[in-house]
């Protein structure tokens, strides 16, 4: 299964005042995980799962997000796997009309069982069809640096993530 577009616009869950950037960041970090299939090359598997993860977020299916995060997950904010999934679940329950627009900037294999991915995500309350709209919308723009590992010889999972603000120029 080949996924050619690197840009996706998928409705997910909304942002309310008070849940803010931390909630959006936590949800997106979990959402932007990746896992694989033995019949795909690793980069295609990571791309395909990013699309699947966005769809799971849109459907508010936290159970579909859980397998994307390694049991050994730790991030720079001090979250472990259970902690990040609880925060993601809380955020998805609190929000109903969030739209995601993602751009996969790069996927690099460090070796056959570890990879890095850089993904840009725009979080908006209105749909984003293409990156040029980001100049006029009030979207939260984030850059994720993901580390992934091929676990059990078949599934890519997020082992850690770092995130920061991005600018509209990063998407163009």
C-alpha cells in the first residue's frame, strides 16, 4: 500500500479555552506515531500510519492510538506511555471540532530498526485544504521530531517525541 501525498487534512477533535497548546501537543504527538507492515518499505509504512493515526483521532478512538506508542515511551516533558495516552484521551473527550493539516517533512532510517521523522502539523478550528491557507488562519503550528523503533520485527512505534512551534513558512 503506497501513500503518495505527504500532506493531509483530517478533522480531529476541537480545542477549548483552557485545554490549549499542551493538550493539542500531547494529542498530536500520540497521533503522529507510526507502525509498519512486513510488506511495505519502512518509509511507506511510517507514512501510511500517520494517515491512519489522524483518522483514529478524528474518530476519537484512543484505543487505535495506543498501539502506536512504545511501552518504553518517554518524552522530554516527563510523560510515559500511559501518561501521554491519558492526556490524549482527556483532550479528545474535551474537544470535538479540531482540524489537522500535516506535512511529513522527512523520514530517515538510522538503521533497519530505528527511524526519525519530522512532521509539521497545523491545528485549526476550521478545515485547512492546503498550506497557503495557513497565512490567513489562526492555526496553531507545531513541528514534531519523532523517534521510532521497529518492535517485534513488525511494528513501528514512537519511542520519544519533541515538539516546538513552527511558522507558516515551514509548511510552504
